[in-house]
C-alpha cells in the first residue's frame, strides 16, 4: 500500500499541498511521478519516463497535470488508517507487553498509556532492525577480512615481483657496464690497428718494414683476443632470459589488472538503491558490475549489466586506422538498441565491446534494424525492420544503419512519396549523400541474392532506380505505406516493417516529405 502513495523514483510520499515539490503528476504514458523528480529527469525539453522509458516533450512542469485521483486516494488511505488505529469503539487498543495484554495503571491516562505502547512497539522494531543490521555488518566484516587477506597475499607477490625487477635492473646495469668497458677497449684496439696500418703504408726502409710488421702482428693478436672474449662473454644468457621473463610476467599481470581512472568515485558504477537488498546483496551486485562485459552476458541482461546499460555506460567501438568510433547501447522496453557509430571515442569509465563482435553475434537469418524518424516539432517514432537473409540489399541496409563503413542513414531525409494517397503508396529515402534523391551510391557489390515480391504494407524494397541497377543511387530504399492493387506485386523486397508502420504512414502524410529526417538508426541486439 505504501508503494501506491510513494514516488517510484525518489521514494518520497506524495504530498497533496498545492506548493509541495512532491505533488503527484500524471505522464502521458500513464505513469506517475512527483513534481521534483519530473524536473530532475527533464533533459533538453525531453522527459524519459522512469517506468517504461517512453519519451515525452516538455517545456515546463505544467505539461504534466496534477493527479487528483492519486491525491484523493492518499486522503482516503489516511482516513482508513486513522479509523483502524482508533478501533471499532473509537478507543485505542490496550498495550501489549511481552506478548500479553497489560492492564493500564490507574495513574496513567488512556492516551498516555496508548502512547507508551506505540513507543514500546517502535523500540522493539528498532531493536530487531538493529540486530539484523548487526548481522549484515558481521557478514560484511568477514568479507572485508577475507578481501584484506587476499590483497595482502597479492601485495606480497607484487613485492616479490618488485624485488625481482630491482635485481634484474641491477643485473642489466652490470652487464651494461661490462659492455661499455669492452667497447671502450675495442675502440682503443681499433685505434692501434689504424696506427699500425699507417706504419705499414709509410715504411721506407727494411728496418721500418720489419718493425711495422711485428707491431701489426702483435696488435692483430690483441684485437682478435678481444673479439674472441666478446664472443664468449656476450650476450650473458642469465641477464637476457631473466630480463625477458620478468618483463613478460609483469606485463601479463598488468594486462590482467585493468585500472579505470577514478573508478571508486564513479556514481554510475554503484547499483540503484534497493531498500529490500542486504549489504551482501549489494556487494555481490557491485562485484558483478566490475567484471568485464562480453556480448554473451550483455544479451543475458543480468541486473548488474542492466544497471550499467541504463546508466549509459555500455558502448560498442570500432577502430580504423587509429580513428576510434563509438556507438551507444541503450535499453528501452526490454529491447537492446545499438545506435549508429559516431566519430568520437566513448566517454570515460565506459564499458566497451567491439562492433564486429556485437554484430557478429546476431542471427544472420533474422536481422532486426531500426530507424528513428522525426519532423518539425514532432519526435516522430522508431521503426523496426526485419531484413531478409541472403540479399545484398539487406546486408547493405544493415551496414548503413550501423555506419560500419563510415557512411550511414543517420541525418538523411526522406525525399519522395510515390502514388501519394493511392494504392501502392510508398515513401522513398536512403540518399545519404544529401543530393535530394539523386545520390546514395551503393557501398557493396549488389549482384546476386534472392529477393521477394510483395504487395503488403510495410514491405521494404529497393527503389525503382535500384531495380534498373543504377549504382549511383543503389542505397536508396522504399517502404510501402498503402497496400498495392490486387495482383500487383512489387519486386526487390528485402525487408518488412514489424513495428512502427504508423510512424512511416504519418511521415507519408506530411505536407513536405523532405522535412522528415532519420535522426538516428542502428540494430536491435536482443531480437
């Protein structure tokens, strides 16, 4: 009953006073929030319902009327509660102590006696609650002691590794000093060789020649001894192997220990407060949330992963020639949406997945993509399209929805309505080059594939120019908004609208179709 009269966002009880910030207000989607939370949830003149995630345009708090039915319910509940506390005769019940009804002393009035009973009951509840919390704290203390021991053991290993690194550095420095000394000796020998070579070249008498030859032979022997010594001493096997092993061991350890800057102070990492959860429940939730996200556990959508997605901390990324592009992933109405890639890196503290892994995990025989249409002051709506397998047009459509090749349908305009108001009406779009319907070149080889024919509303097909293999407009598409004439089938069908056909029809009825924009697009992950 308390949940009915509490705001589902801040958990404050609704207040019926005219100037209260916790007065209940109705949202267009049918849910209720207090005035304070509506103001906090509003971003850029748009409010997202915390219950169903529906978006509602707003310019002020007055866009959402006061829920007078909720206020009436609150008043009625208060009256019922007061009547129950008073009892059938209007008198408060006798006070219980230790499970038995205790007689009121003559020196204490009935009201005071009743007040004593209420305080005693409250104190007993506080004692029970304190005992429960103490029990939870004992569990938490045990967990912390275990974590401390594990981290101390890890610190011991890291200290040992640090000592090994220091010893290795000393070993390398000694080897370095030996190499420097030997190289200096080699440089002196090279100078002696050059001097003896000059003596050989300048000898003019037999005596000078014999002397020069003797000195040259002696110098050659010394240099050769130096070279043999270098071959024997270098490289030192112990130094090289120790250095490589320690370096690789530390690098492996660091790679296994990802550090997220300022992660301990990141509020989005913490779970949503749940009054029913215990301390250990929250510990387990946080532990799971710090684990690396994979495509598999993203699709499983456990509560920790769901919390991260709802907090806007999960992104798909693509790196191409040093350029990092990112795509946000959101959860709306229990469906996971990956949006079109943007030319910007993911925000700090984001959990990332590779786009190729996300898209690769989708069932190729049942790909579901989405387009978000909008025009004028209208927020329009999302259109979901099921693509047919084994057709180049479907593959191209998916690539242009995700932006994997660098171009996409995002921010493109619908440019034409054929047979407006008649059977076979369809809207035309896909000119990502912005040439008023004259652009939209194909991005893959369009040859081959088995296309269907259809007369159904919502059928997605290649435009007429596509049927004629016009490569300059091969990315253009058409969506049928009115059923074709009997016996009339449209060729080149590669998809079907499964949700949001009413949005496409509304766009077709717009006075100027070129004002309708694909504000975003992407792929549905949990299909």
